[in-house]
C-alpha cells in the first residue's frame, strides 16, 4: 500500500482557515509527475485525462478530535475505467471547495499505473489510522 505524504503548504492553509476537512469536498487527482515542494494547489499538477474514469469525489467518514488529537478518516474509493486511464503514479487529495483547489497530500505508488477499460483501482485510505492526524 502506498504511504500518504502531506503537502507542506497544507499546514499553512489549515492555519489560515482554507480547509474545513469535516465538510469540504475532497477529490483525487491523478498525475505521473513527481511532487515538488513548491506545489500547493491543483493547477500546479499536470493531470491525466478523466474522460474514462468514474467519480473521483471522496467521502469523509469522520473528521474529529479525541483527547487533543484530530483524525481525518475517508472512505476507500474505487476508480473504474471505461477506457484507457493514465499512466499515473501519484494520487493527490485536493480540496475542491477551497478557492484555489489547495492540495492536502498525495500517495506515491512507486511506478506508473495504466487502467484499461473495465479495470478498477482501489484507493485504500486506511480507516484505522486515518489519512492524517494532527496532535
């Protein structure tokens, strides 16, 4: 399973009230270009074409704190291809509600993935540990 990496600019965006992770619509973006530290919003990415892929909207399972530790938990997302999709190696989570579609973080799958028509790709957001925690 790929590991989640938070975007450094995300930390500043949280502090400046850009995100409400409990209610904003999070979406995934697919790209085959490695992350750079200057990226902070969706327009920084070169995305693949989404014509042949199912919905990329993410469902938030929970956004809550317990004992001073906040945890964001997301429902796993299954992408289904109705034609060729990709290649992509990186899956980004971005905030579609935020004005500039700010990035939250990304998963690096280690090598390029291409989906053929009928293929599915499951993004496991780790319900136990959550996508991210803030303590």
